[in-house]
C-alpha cells in the first residue's frame, strides 16, 4: 500500500517551482524527457501534475536496474563496470539517453533530466545514503549536479525531485545568458 503523502511548506514551494518550470518550457516551446532511478517515477509525476504539462513532457523512464540504464538509456558499460550506477557520468548519460529514447518522429527531446543515487536507509555500492547525482542534457552538452542529502529515504527522494526541478530551471536560465 502506498505511503500517505504529507503536504508541507517545502512541498508548496516545489509546487510553485514546478508550475513555473512547465510554464517556462511551454513559453519556449521546449520538450523534456525524464530518466529516473532512485526517484522511481516521482519526478515525472511531479511534472505531469501541472495542467498543460502534456505539451512539453515527453515522458519518463524508470531504469532502476543497472542493466536498463545500459540497454535502454545507452549508459556506457565501461562506466557502469568501473563506477557503478551512482556516478556523475551515469547521470549525464542517462539524461542524454532518455532524450533519444523518447524521441518523437525522430526528434529528440530538447532537455533530458535524470536522477541516480542512494536513497537509503543504508549505504549502497560504497556510497552513503543521500549521495545523489542529477543529470542534465541540452543541445550537445551534458552536466551532473552532485548532491549530498540528509534525511530518511522519503526525504532524500523528495529533495532530489525538488533539486531536479531547480536544476532544469537553472539550465534554461543559463541558456539565456549564453
């Protein structure tokens, strides 16, 4: 049975940020595709919660298993073999791969965003709980945002979603400054 959702002041801020992101993507005619691991669908669910999101959100892929990161999202096997699934390069490659995977009429999504990391409760693969990477892809570039979050599993996943929304918003604004 799913855990009950609690609304807090932090959630209200995220709601505003998400609505602003969807509005900005819509105004700029940009599309977004999402690849998730530790957030397990929470990020795409947050995006599509906003009315009108269907004009900009291509969709999302939950690639929880490392083999899916490789096979669906085209994350390089050598990166996975050396570093495991919790790494900046994995996040960047997931973000780029989902843009291609969710192409419509052979047109890639304009922006890709991904989440990978350790939500806890304990460490995994030598990484403590709260080790997270958000991947971003736009144009020919890709970036990773490393996070070191505190909290329980639910809090880490929720904060990752919030940070991912903020990271995409910053990516769009930085595009204006170039």
